[in-house]
């Protein structure tokens, strides 16, 4: 191997895990109508081993979960948990934003 490419490879190896690992999952949920819905879904998300913290916006129908370092929850698992509780998952998006940032953005969104 050409020695000049080694620093580039080392850099790439250092960047890849942080690029892949999401900090938070933002889920758009249909059917959240009252505080009991919000509470129930928060409880379900908190019961996941990879969950650090949960934020639920009843008004914007958004559930956001911050993940423990190096951990994740599969989309299928999220969908199953939310569907079983009687709600409809409209979208799942992973993000590098903190839960606080998502909370701010959701509250500001029209
Ligand atoms: Cu409800």
C-alpha cells in the first residue's frame, strides 16, 4: 500500500462510527390526542434498553427518543411498540441533534 494513503484511512476509520451512530430518533405519530396517550407512549419508549430520555409533543404529534451511547432501537421495534399501543407511525428519522434541540425545533414548528 502506498504509505501516503494511510493517514487518510486512519482519519476515515475515526470518522465512520460517529457518522453512523445517531443520538436521537424522531418519530411522527398519528393518534396522540391526550395527556394519557403522551404518558403511555413515553413509558413504552422509556422501557427500551437503548433509551436515554424521551420527549413527547402532543400538539405536534412527535415522539423523540435520545439514545444511550452506541445503542439504537430498530425501526421495526419502534413501529411494533407504537402500533401495539394503538397509534400510527408516520415517519422515523435518526438525527445527531440532542433531545433538547429537537424539543426546541418541534416547539417552534408551525
Ligand atoms: Cu389519549
